[in-house]
């Protein structure tokens, strides 16, 4: 493993400059079952050493605990990192186990102040609308977000899981640096409309779950059998039952390419995601999640793999053969509204 730092790109026209691969931090203490805090902190440090500068969290991850976990790391490296967090998934007062989507101005203002406090920062570098509340005009939501920029609480704006029309309407109110959505060998629905809109507007794409929530690495084959009870992947249709078995069979071409290259299946999946930048002609910064320094090294190494046209052709049919939706309820994803 070389310690050479990865190259950088700019998010959007005037957004922050970041490494070509970021780090999804949710799983460090939320969502994927038991974790080792020491290993997670070591993963953060190793990522920064290798040039990973975009660190992605959200107020919904552990009801703010993920932001609190990251705060000491951000404080120690404030001038070196780009802090990205999100709002929109609120906890209803009558049931703390659930989430409701809110995009209204009072909630956004409440959320940003809470995130600033938990993160222990004076300004959030990239502030995302996590999910779309269709009952609030997106122009109003982004208008409130733009006020946060003018007030110095936020530097740049992002959107997550929006449609192409929503992105265009939002951009007309204020420049958007990045759109975050699931994009991987298993999930390519955004390529129909969202990706072209982002390219036209000069907005970067930040693919989350580029490793298919770990499924593309082969680390598990059936969520109900292989993962702990606390792991939220057990709720995802494509990772359980007959869907899981059918989808596991789709990994064979990835394994074959990986073996021929002396790489891991995860590296091939990530290389494919990184290569969307040249294939789709826009800035792409995947944010694979991990909580182990060794996995950080493996993931970063994928930025140095360029797949051949034949390899890309071999991988091309996979997404169309995937069984099951990427969420139990697709209304809250862009594909559910396009």
C-alpha cells in the first residue's frame, strides 16, 4: 500500500476542493451493529493521511451521536477536512424510534444549530437536505438554506435523493455544490435524469453506498442470516430471502475481474464508481463507508484502478438484473418520484 495522496476535485462550480474519494462515516457508530471505537478513529486518521478530506455524516445517524463521535477528529484537523452533514429526518416527539421528514424553515434552523453544537464547529462546509418533504416547496427549503450561507453558518449547499426537476428548481434559488444519491453497480436509476441534470448544472455527484452497503464486497450474502439484529440492512429487500440469493449470483463477474487484476471485488466496484466521472462527464466523489483503517487503504487504492472497455462491458448488465428495491419504501428516494 502506497501512502501517495489521492488527487483532488472541486464539488460544483464554486464548492470545496476535496479528495476524489470521501468517507461515509455513518457506520462508525450507527446502523451496522457493534463497532470498535478505537478502530473507527484510526480509520479517520488513516483516511486523512491518504488524502481523503470529505467526511460525511448526518444528524439522523444515531440521533446526533455520529456527529458527536466525529467532533474531536474535526476539531483536531479543522483546516484539513470538509465537514458534510445533513438535516431532514426528524424524531417525532411521541416515538423516538421513528423518523419523519421535515424541510420547513423552523426545523432547518433548529437542526443547523444542533449540528453546529454537536460537531463543535463554527461553520458547516457542506450542508445537505437529507430527504425531500414533498409538502414543502423545494424553493422554500433551499431559500432557507441559502439564508444559512449568508449568515455564515454554512458554506455550501447539497441535496440528497432528489429528482432532476427538484435539482433544477433548487439550483435556480442558490448554487448546489453536490447531489448525494445511491449509485453503484447495483443501483443506477439516477443515470436516466439526475446525472444529466447535474452535468448540465455543473453539480458534483456524491455516490453513497458505492459498495452496495457491503454486499458488492461479498462480506455478506443474506442479511437475515449473516448480520446482527441491530443491522438495518436486514430491512432492505435486495439483501434478504430469494432476492439475496439471486443478487449474490450477480457478483461473479466482479469476482472474476478482481481475481484477474489481483484486486478485491470491493475495489472493482469502487473503481467502477470512480470511473463514472469520465464515463458520465461530471465530477464524482464516492463516499464508501468503513470503520477499519485497512479497509480505508483498500478503498483508496481503487482510485488507481482504471477498468478497460471490455471490463466495463462485462459489468454493464448487472444493475438491470438486480432483484428487489434499494429501500423498503422508495417514495423517499429520487427514483420513487421521477
